[in-house]
């Protein structure tokens, strides 16, 4: 999950849940100057994984 283009076929729902929790807990997806703004790109990982985590209810609660 940590590579720039991870293979998604061998990942479980639990893998995604754990990775999402880690990204939320460490605030790793936010811009350093504004935690309500994502540190995003249109790359494979953002489009397929990170944007779903960013838009999750759990992540939205943390940013409030």
C-alpha cells in the first residue's frame, strides 16, 4: 500500500481499513499549511485509494 502504484488485487478490505486508519491518524493526507486541504495529485494512488480515504466520514470528523 505504501508504493506509488500498489497492486490492489491481493489487498483485503482489512488492509484498506488499516491503511486508512493510519493515514487519518497521522494526518498524512493534508497539506502542511492547511489540514482541510488534501495533499493530492491526479496520480494513480490518489485517484484509486487516497481520495476514498479523504472522503470517508472518519477522515471528515478528524478534520473538523
